[in-house]
């Protein structure tokens, strides 16, 4: 099938978005390809369609577990064979996926970059019929990027096993220096960049310096209406702001990483279904979220970089309708952002002590511990070794970037089940085991794919449908596992830390002092760029952000706070406004609101006043739907 036929068959789209077809042709031509498209620009199709067009399997490398799972779920819903390997899986499930990959039973396999350091995975990877390698969030490979992850450097190493397979690297946020670094680090055979514009013509950027952030939130939520996201600095503020909004009759929920995963998932589903309008969250919320009708995103604190801000603010207005990205700050926020740099980069000696403490806490001897899983007991580790929580976590994240262990990102709070015997054997087993004769068929009717895949299940749902207690269902599933009828993986009750390598002595941990300083200086530069964006009021907000990402010739947006302020200070005669209204209505009929949106250079109140006078003089006329047109 052609790419167009695949697009129609699986996604039911009749045409590609800008640049998608050119990118797909490049990849299918065997070219290493770097894709720089804004969030929501359709990057995934740029490797998914070549994967379906080619023989073999595409390896997709992504750092985001939640996003990998969402992608696989969507692909399976479209009847495309896909799977992901994530931390928290049992080895038997991983082996099943790897074997399916080797024997060509999958079209796309998603893994984290840390998985590339696993010997078992590499042994299987060498035997897989690889058609292409896709690298998502490719900016993570560059130390000049805002989210550098050293395990990404292993991607170039694995290319030797499939030298003819092209690499497609994708990111939504990369400065020019990061673009060059990505191509170098991934050993592109030649530079090949497809870059879409980051311009968001419907998104109005606004910066407000204020001490009354709650009052600002309330005004925006009331005046703009619709769905919104409010990003706050800490967990306490998520609860406080959500309570304030609910007290004012504006349905809102608090979301942060400290909530149980089940509760987070429920809130996310309800918000996506528009059961309430406002999500007040830390930055734990939003990655992979694609809700088109978000009318505003408010940041109540300064993000650490323009990349982070651009990505989060860009979750507003994906339906193309007018939306607002509002950044609220005060002088204290600027001080906190600068001071936070030191806490984000604790001394190298401190980082090494954290590694030793974590290994000692879990009693891992030097030379062992590879792929070990433990409950991540952050509070107990910090209390035991007298670590400050924030400094400890920053050091732990640095060690994670070095590939020594993997911290919890997305708790595995779903049980899984796979039937390990064929249908005839299961039928004979059920005939001789009355106590499971009703339960097992109910499970099979409820969940598809149990004979081929590890399938997420809900013990409470099974219990409800079988009219029995959840405890009895769990015991029955454990018995099936013991009898080798099925493999049952109960859900983990706590987030897991996974050791990605054997423990090494801290004297053998080589963290380059020069590299550490470069990373710290780059982080400081990003923070200063964010402060400059917030405190400057002389240039179009959109132009400032776009120039940071290398777009130097973008026009003024005419809808940010700076542009609107300048336009309102310009003097226009009533004749100028009247002429502009007539010219606009020559092209199409418009309501007053639409006319105001179209003629942003004029003050909205003055424009409406001129339009009313033109109606009185019958220069304009209005129909029953309040659309204006030129009179006769």
C-alpha cells in the first residue's frame, strides 16, 4: 500500500499535514531524517506510516512511559501490531515481546533509551528485522538541550547492528545548536532537516507581573471560560487553587505526582471528557495530553526554560481557535528561579554520596543489582541518611541521566494476565475444575488477546461480573499461575526504582567536572532567557520565543499583550476603522466578535462603536444570525 492508502485505511485521513509526506518519503528513501515540528504537528505519523509501509519492525525510542503506552494503545485500537517494554514489567512479559519482535509479529516496538543498555535486549535486537529506528524527544541526546539524558548516546552504538536502517529523530523543541548536536550524536550520514514553523497564530501570549495570582486565575477562568490548565510550583498550591476555584463555582481538580496513580488516571480521564473544566497541576501533568479545546494555560511560576514553557503553553488552542498562554510572576519568582539552579546542580561529591546511600539502602553489593526492582521509598531514604528532599531528588535525577538507575515515572498499578496453554488444553482443564468453570470464561469474554499477550485486567471488574469478592478473584488467579495455566502479574502497590547497571564503587563513577560545569552554565542560560522573556515588554512575545528556536524572520503576532498594547496606543481615525470594516466585509460576512478578531489592530470598543454607527446609517446590515454585511 502507498502511504496515502495507509493513512486512509488506519487513520481515515484523506490527506497529510504540511511536511508529513516529504518526511515520510525521506525515511522510506533510506535517509537519516531530523524532524522539528511543534507539539501537535503530527510527528508520530512520520515514522508510523514508514513502519507500516516497510518489511520488518520499527524500533521507537522514547523517554516517556505514559506516552509509549498511549501510542501503543492507539495503534492496537487501529489493529496495528505494536508493543512497548517498560520498567515494572515482569521478565516473562518482556521475553514474550522480544520473541514476537524477532519473529516479525510486531510492526512497532517502543522502548526507553535505558533499555539499550540491557544485554538481553541487545541480543534480541541484533536478530530483529529492523526497518527503521525512530528517536522521539531527540533533544534529550544533546547536553545543550534542556533535558539531556546520557542513555540516548547509546542509540548511535546500536546502529552498527542494522547499518542500512535509517534513523528518524523527532522533537518539538530544539535550538539551532541542539539541531546540529542531534545529527552529530546520532551519526547522520548527511544533514537532513525538516523544520515546520513554530508560529501559533491563534495563541495569544501574555505576561502579567502580579502579587495576586489567585485573583488573576479567577478573572481569566471567568472571562475566557472553557477548559484550562493552571501550572503551579508545588503540590500544596494545586490543592489551594483548585479549592478556591471550586468555591467560586468553577469546577477544578488538583493533580500532582504525590497522588495515587489510580486517582491521577481518573482525574485525567474526567478532564479529557470535559466532566470538569480546570486542571490545577504541577508539571507532572500534560505530557502526551492532546485535548484540542484547551482555551487557556496559566503558569503561576516561571518555568526553568523557554523550551519547557513553549511546550506546556502550547497545549492551549490545538483546535485552531483563539486561546491564551498567560505567565504570571513577581520579583520573588525571579529570585527563586536563580537560586533553584544551585539546588538543581548539587556538588559532584554529593551526587556520589547519594548513589552510595541508595545502593546501601537496598543492600546491593558492588558488582550486582542489574535489573533489580525495589519499592522507591524516597522519604525513608532521606530520613535514614539525613538528605534534603529536593537536593536528593536532583542528585538522583542526575544519576538517572547517567544511566545508573531509573526512577519511577509512571507507576505500574495495573494487573496483567496471559493464558499460557492453548484453547483445547484450557477446555479440558475447565471440565475437571468446577470452581473456575464460570470465572475463566467470564475473563476471556471480558478481555481479548489473553492467549497471545499480557493483558491489563481489573480484579474488581472480574469480581463484579462473577458475583464474588475481589480477594477470591486474586486467589483464584494466583492458583491458575501456580498450576501454569496462566501467568498472573498482580499490580505493584508502590512506585519502583530499577537499577540499570551493576553497582559500581563511587571512586569509579566518573562525572566530568568540565561537562558538569557546561551543563550548569547551559541551564543558567536557559533560566536567564526565561527571565528575559518575562521581564521584557518591548517586543512581540511570539517573536521572542520563535527567535530562541531559530526563527529569526517571524512577523509580529498582533495578539500578544505587547502587540495589543502597541496597537491601542496607535491613533486611528474613525474613517480608517470604517474603511477597514468595509474591506473585511467585502470578503465575508462576520459577526461583531469575528470582526474584532479579524481587525486586531483596532481597539475593540472603538471598532464596535463605529460598526453600530455604520448600521444606523445603513452602510451595514445584520441578518438574523447577527452576521454583518455591506448594505445596499
